[in-house]
C-alpha cells in the first residue's frame, strides 16, 4: 500500500523514512516533501504546498485512485490540520492520520486549549484570557515576578513571550494586541503564571471517536518521553527557536512523574476528547513543565513534535505504518508498542541569522557513507535539491542524490541511537561534523543535564 505524508519539514522526513522502512509500504508520496524526502528510499515528492488545501486533496485523491488496499495519509504540521484538511480528506473517503479541525483547535487557540484543560481538570498553569489590551495589562500588574504572555492563535513559535518582569510583558501585549504584529493570531492573549522546572515532550498516538468511546476502546498511548531544547544558545540562553535538538528518552524523568502525567494530564485529556464527541485519530503532543508540584501541561500540539520526532522514531521497535493503521482502525490500545533500549540524540543545524532573518542558498556537503557506517541518520528540514546541480546520469558522482542547498532556518538534524546518552551524543555529533554548509551553527550541549531548564532569568 501507499502512504502519503503532508508537510515539508524534518518531522515529515522522519515520518516518511519510518513509513518507507515498513515492508507493507510500496511507496511514500510526500506533499510537498523536501530535499531529504526527494532522495529517500521508496519516497517521491509531489510539488503542491501543504497550505493549498484543495490542491492537496486533489493530489491525494489522484494518488490513491482505485486503491482499496489500506493506503492512508499522514498530516504532519498544525496549519493544515487547523484548516480542516483531515475533514476534507475524510469526505473523499481517504483514511487519514491527523485530527479533524474541531479538536485541532486545542493547538490553534491557546484560549480554547486552556478552557479545555480547566473544564476537564488537566494539571496546568493558572491563566486568564483577554480581548482588551488594558485589561491584559492590568492582569500583568496583579502578578509578582515573571509572567507568560501567549497570543491566542497559531504564530509559528513567535506567539509566546516569557517575560522576566512586567515591562517586557506589557510590551508583548502591546505588540500582539495594539500593533497586531501577529495579525489576527494576537487579537486575544492568554496571561499565564510562570512555571519553573524542566520541560519534557510526550508524543502519543490517539484513537478517539464516539463509536470507539461507546465500546470502551478510545485511547491515548504515550511514546517514550522526549526533550526539546528551545533556546538558540548553549546553556539554555538566547531567544526561543522552533527547537535546537532533541533527546529521547529524556533523562531524569522519574516513574512518579510519569505516573502523575498519566493521572493528572493524560487521563483527563482522554476524558475530555471523549466528552466533546471528537473524531481524533492522529498524534497528540503534550508540552510539559515538570515543576516541584508535579508535571503541568503547557500546551497541546495536535501532531508530532519537531525535532522530537527525529529522536523518537529511531527508537521504535515496531512497524510505524502498522501503528498508523491501528490509529485509523481504532486498535492502538492493543498495538504492540515496544522501544529499543538506549538513547537517541538529534542535534539540529541551523542557518546563520536564525531565528531572525537567516541565510539561504548554501550548498550542503554530506559524507553519507561515513554517516551510514555509523548507523546515524540525517533528517533534512530546510533544504531542497538544487535543480541546476541535479545529477544527470548514473556516471555522475552525485547520482542519485544531487546537491542539497539550504532553504530554511532549521536545516537538518543528525540523529543517532547509542547504548546510553554519552554514546548517542558522540555518534550524533560525529554525524553532524560530517555535514557542512555556509553559515552552519548548532548547540553542542543537546541532551546534557540542565540544557533545557526554565529557571529564573
Ligand atoms: P508553548 O507554545 O505554550 O509551549 O510555549 C512555548 C515555550 O514557552 C514553552 O516550550 C516553554 O519553554 C515556554 N513557556 C510556555 N508557558 C510557560 C509557563 N507557563 N512557564 C514557563 N515557561 C513557559
Ligand atoms: N518541538 C516543539 C514543537 O514541535 O512545537
């Protein structure tokens, strides 16, 4: 059967790679994919932007026409989910991994997410939502010390300001609500209590529909906990980014924390998804702060995390495509999840200037043989195959790979599994050192204790 992967980042390259490694899958069609999926075994790119819903639907319908073999689509990023792509594909009779637009509001609206958490008793930071800037500023005045300002809508990682003092928080409210720097996404803001602790990301498979709930089969199955490193610079300094690297399993997560995560976050979330009558078959991402009072939910994402996916999927000891089918069929509760022993580390290489204006168009050199010998894997995020340098024949030394050129801020991640964190880090960084491009930068401390703390300023 075929699998379609919608999206163009490093997460989508990892998903496509995981699907391609299944003996059940004959071909992975990436819409639009990137320079990594262009050359991945069994993968083919179709040049339609994930943002063009009607064209994506058309491409999926034509790819799957006449197939009744269990073929399915996986939607990677949040924007098409919030825009209702899963609903549209379902109307066409296409099996899809990714929630419908109503539950996708859990990520698309911070206010909707907070109200859901409060309604179902999910452990989270205290907060209040405002549509009036003066009232939001008055609320900031009622907090002592740091406070967090969150734009309600999707803002590609730019909508959250962790403010050490009131001035910064007030400036963020003015940016979002008065100057409309994020457009409609900043019309409403959530003012939230600041939580101190260490962050973890728990990705999970979700099968919830009213029919499954009636049979007692609605379920959320968490994966091994992962940790992203959001700050640009070593030692958790500098501006927030989309993620500078991930490890899995995250170190220092106690059994007690995981038990509290289940009872205080996962179970009330499942109860809520069922009570709302959602059709949610896909992935959910719990962004969690482990505080001294236990784990608290910072956010839901209605998809896999990027770059967490690039560290978590290499640890799978099961067939990813069969798990996708189990999500669709509502059988994840009985699916044989199993994880490889050891640790995965995936540092990200970024372009000079990121997360601001960054450089583009630099050719990437990758010593693929060396990386393959190490058992590591490079997942491409922001790079494309340079058509001017495309290999023409099997005699061409670049055949069949072609030269990649950078197009994004986050360019790629090198992912490696080791018997422990030290070995995983050593392998991943050796792999990253076998890659180079103009303006390449990366953090050397991914996975080290304290590299992703949220503690004071
Ligand atoms: P979010 O998109 O809500 O996950 O926020 C982005 C990042 O801001 C998180 O990964 C945290 O690092 C930080 N953050 C969000 N909410 C809080 C909070 N209440 N306290 C401390 N840090 C936070
Ligand atoms: N790594 C965080 C995210 O995917 O949003």
